[in-house]
C-alpha cells in the first residue's frame, strides 16, 4: 500500500514547470531513493510531498487523504522532512534545534514531557551529538551541523521520514552511520524513508526502490538491481560508466569513466575510455 502518492502532480516556479503530471507511489515501510542530475527537480518533488510547496496541478495524498486539506500538525505527526540546505537562527543551540522536532507532539494541554525529553536524547545519541548539545548550531562544522538537522528530524518520531541529501558534508564513517540508522529505523520500526542521494552506489545498497527523475517526470522506477544499467546512468546523468556488483552487498556498483591516474598496466595509457574488469 502507498503511504504517500501523487496524482498527476505538476510543480512549477512561476512559468517554469519542474515536474509534470507525475503519478508516484511511495510504498509503506520501504526505503525509496530519488536520483537524478542537478536541477532535475528532486528537492522540489520532496518538498511538495511534505506540503512545503503548493502544486500547480494535481495532488499529493498522505495515507489516501489530500495533504492540502490536512491540518499542519496532523501532517507533522506523520511526516518529518529534512530539506536541502536548512539554516538555523543565529546562536540557536543543538539542543534547542532538536527540541523543535517535538513541536507537533505538544499543545496547550500537553506541555514538554518526559516522552519529549527521551525522544530528544535518543535523537542526539543516535547522531552522536550528545556532547555537542549546548553548542550553537552556527559554530559547528558542516558535518556536525548536518547531523544536528538529522537529529531534529528524527526527534519528531514520525512514521514517514523525508530527507534531502542527508549525507552531504558527512565523512565516510558518518555517512554509513546515518544511512545504517535510517535502515534500522526502517527494518525494526517499519518507518517509511524517502530520500535524495547523489551517491548511486549507496543508493543501490540502501534503497528498496529507486526513482530516477529526468525531463520533468520519472525516467525509471523499481528495485536498484532491476533499474540500474549503463544505459540509465548515461541517460539520466550523461556519464559513461561500468556497472558491476558490489563485492560486499551484491547490489549494483557504478564506476564512472573519465580521466584519472590509472595504475593498471594492461590499459596501455588510455585511461579515459577503456573499461576495466577487475
Ligand atoms: N525557489 C525557486 N525559484 C525558482 N526556481 C527554482 C527554485 N527552486 C528551485 N528552482 C529551479 O527548479 C529546478 C529544480 O530544482 P531542484 O532544487 O528541485 O533540483 P534538484 O534535483 O534538487 O537539484 P540538486 O541535485 O542540485 O539539489 C532547478 O532548475 C532550479 O533552478
Ligand atoms: Mg536538491
């Protein structure tokens, strides 16, 4: 069953149409990853799924209900989003930021509770930020700041989590840690995860479903092993690549052509075009 879906969704900025008449299904309890070149509309689409952007046409359905008609707090109880390049007010601490994630769970009857406190502590712990809780967000490194935003998104404790390039700025260890954490939330708690990733190989490793976007619509959609091919990468990213199997996970592994310092003798110096079978 689709937890989020779009019906003939058209998104635009003024006259410029970014996504045209898109029908998309996001399966419940799965990890869906949007891929596509810079500027193809991934962030625009993700934001519209969280009602941060009003469609020019068509609709977004959350559990079958028109998202446009749902109260904001209702949406925020079901769905959290980490947009691309968020910015925090000057001087706001990590703890204050992460606490913001709890706002949908509060009202004039139910003020800050032990449950809220526990959710915030869990999110800080999961993102390795407990020690940095009192630091100002704008004084952190790029990767630490990104993790603070992820912590805020996690503290919301929603069944659906949307993340726009969550691994940006993160070193290899933290990239894997964050993606493993999302994978566990999916596996153990059946959370639905939708994210934009630029690293195709990590996308193939973690996604149940890939959605490749090109020319205002879906170019291909399905399991990475069914979708990823040299042809798709050429069409979607305009780059020649070899597709092999990830030696650890068995998922597709894309190796782009291009220039580079080749140290394999059999290539005879032509590093640019030849494929290498390792
Ligand atoms: N606020 C805006 N006003 C006008 N045009 C916009 C706005 N935001 C994005 N665009 C344009 O819409 C198109 C899609 O942008 P979007 O940010 O969705 O791309 P993207 O696929 O997320 O790219 P990236 O991989 O670089 O993040 C781009 O051409 C962009 O310039
Ligand atoms: Mg984007």
